[in-house]
């Protein structure tokens, strides 16, 4: 379980770097961390993000198609969309409009 906790903390560190108004996906975070096949584990980390003392903007992490697949893990099913829209990201039918424009790739944006 210790390994999972370490990986989760790395995921949280990356997610905290996503700028307002930008989004990334589970796979991009996994690739950045050198664990390309661990998208699902990134999702599990996002499910646990709400319990962190230091805020993790989990609303900025979506699936590879720009869909708000994690919305059910927020206080209300609409909170994820509301948080994104406050940052200027338009969401239509649980999917980010102009996903490519808002996409933030940690491999390109961050230096390891």
C-alpha cells in the first residue's frame, strides 16, 4: 500500500501544477510519471484527492476524450462542471468543448 501512497502523492503534485482554465487527462499524468499503463491508478488517486489537506484541483483531470468521468466523486454531480466553468472552460453534456485548446500536457509543460 505504501507504493500506492507514494504514487498518489506524485499524482497530486502534478495536478496541483495544472493552471486554471486548463485540463489534462489520466493518461497524460501517468505518462509524465513514467507509468504509461497506470491511467486507472491516476483515477484512483483523483478519487482520494478530496481527502488531502493541501488542495488538489481534481476537477482539472478528465478522461482522454475530455469527458467528466470523475464527476460522481465530487460533493454534487455538478460541482466538477461548475468549477471548470468558473475557470472559463465550457462543458457541454459532460464533455469539455474545445478540449484540445484547454489540454495541458505535463510532458510538454513541465521539465522533470
